[in-house]
């Protein structure tokens, strides 16, 4: 039987997914005039980064996560701390945040911004929930990893990664 926290996490993820789809549909359905070009470009950059953070971890988890043959990438048996996981603990959830922000920046419409903003708490909750699941699965190794790698702060993660590489 699923725990309440698991059910809430699934519901919030479903809501965030539905709101993201709604954002995409509205982006193309609304008659959106050209507004701030730089903001639109920034939105496309966020899309590109979100695509990277959304797809690359699938391959990293399959390669380094000890995933049993024939199983989905989410069925890791080993803690992955390299690649994107050396910079942020939850790159795919961060990808969701960046995608929602990118859609809002590209469309520059209040409704797109509102839908995107509504997703952020759901993505954050998913990150917190995933930390709890990983702590239960990997124990002290994950606790140490949490101390080294930020949950979703990509910039701070890059700084910490660079410091670890330098040895300081």
C-alpha cells in the first residue's frame, strides 16, 4: 500500500505535467505578439538547458546506476554521483522548472507565467520526496552526497563541482 507522501507526490507530479501541457498548448493557441526579444531568447536557452537536464540523466542512470537489464532507468541499484548528478541531485525535476520558466519567457503572457509558477512548488515537492526515497535506499552514502551536491541550484552546483575538482 502506498504511503500518503507517495500518493501526494504522484498527484503533484500529474498536476505539474498537466499544467506544463496546458502551457505548451496555450503557447501555440494564444495570439502572442512579439514582445521583448531578449526574454524570448532567454526562454529558448532555458528550453535547451531543460532538454539536456531532462534527457541526459536517463542515459547516465542506465550507464552508472546498476539498472537491471530490461528495467527502466528509474530502477537504479547504485547511487549515481557523476555527470549531471555531480552538479545537481535532481536534474530532471530542475528540467521541469526550467521548461516552465522557458515557456513563460518565450510566450510572455500572464497566463503562461501563472501556469509555470504553479508548477514550481510541485517540482520542489518532488525533489524533497525523491531525497527521502534516496535516503531510505542509499543511507549514509546519500546523506554525504546531499552535503556535496545541491538539490537543484545549478550555479552553486557548478561552483561546488569545480572546487571538488580542484581539491578544495
